[in-house]
C-alpha cells in the first residue's frame, strides 16, 4: 500500500506542474481517483493521503464498496456507461454522474433520486472523437440535450466529460480536449451555468489540464495496471 501513496504523490505533482506550465491557477484541477477493480483497502489507503472523491465504472462492483465505506463519507462519482435498469441505484448511491448522454437516462435519474439527498450532479458525456465503440452524445446534438436536461428537477447540470481516442502524441491529445472546451464555452454562452470539464486520465492528464480540465479521473497512475479480463474461449466450429 506504500506504493499507492508514492504514486498518488507523483500524480499530484504532475497536476501541480501542469497547472504551472499552462498558467492555470493553483488548485484549479480536482483529482478523482478511478477505483475500478480496486479493493476497499486500496481506497482507504488513498483516502489516508487526503483523497475524498472516487470514481467507479461498474455499478455491481461499486455498490459493495460504497456500502462498506458508507460511514467514511466519501464523494462517489459514477463514470461508466449507464444502463436504464441501473439508474435507481446510481441515483441513490452516487453524488456525481459523469456519463449521461440521453434524455431518458437523465429523466430516470431525476425520478429516482431520493429527495433527501439533494440534487444529483451531472456531466454530459460527449463522443468527441466520433468512435462507434464509445458512449456519448454527438457534438451536434449536445446543445439541445443540455438545454433539456438543465430543466429537469433534482439534477444539477455541471459540465461535460469525454473519453477521446487514444494517442501518445501530446498535440494530438490536446485537440479533442480543445474541441470539448469550445463546446463548453458555447453552452455557457447560451446561459447554462457549467463549471466542470471532466477530462484527462493517467496518460493524458497534462493535455487535459492544458485545455481547461477542472476534474481529472486517474486510476492506473495511482493504483497500477488493472488485471486484464480473461479471453472468452473460442467456440468449436
């Protein structure tokens, strides 16, 4: 667990250095620890170093962790694709949802949000790289969806999120984040009170910070590589 503390310190240093390099105010970028496949002990180790916000991709994996850690009052972010039959538990157990891309999902989250919990913070996921394998609203459909969701009760529309196509080239990493930032600006000019850009992961957080990230979602750089899912056995012909 000492390795987690060391790697977390390195990630924080990267964020600070990127803020300085790209003339961002100190502390303007918030770190969300992406804890997919991580144990409760690993989460507690990160929390002991001051982290309070954790992101989960899979509801079935997240719920036991959230329940076990309930008394520790962490902030939970749902950052994975959303199925309609999972919205009730997401609305009940999470503080933030970064991956809303359909009006139907937003409406279900609103209808199923317990009133005593207050508004659920929402980011709209945008398919900025136009990838068939990625979730997200297409950029041309974003303004209409954002306006509709902003009017739904029990939800607080806070910003945008994306997972762009993978590249190791720094300038190429910046391009989709720059495009998302421009969409974010356009929505703000329409009168939507957005303050969040949820962009940047372990391999591209500097590019994201260069282009306006306010939240970065970091997993591998803190907790190490995730175990690979086993390949399904091939069926005989």
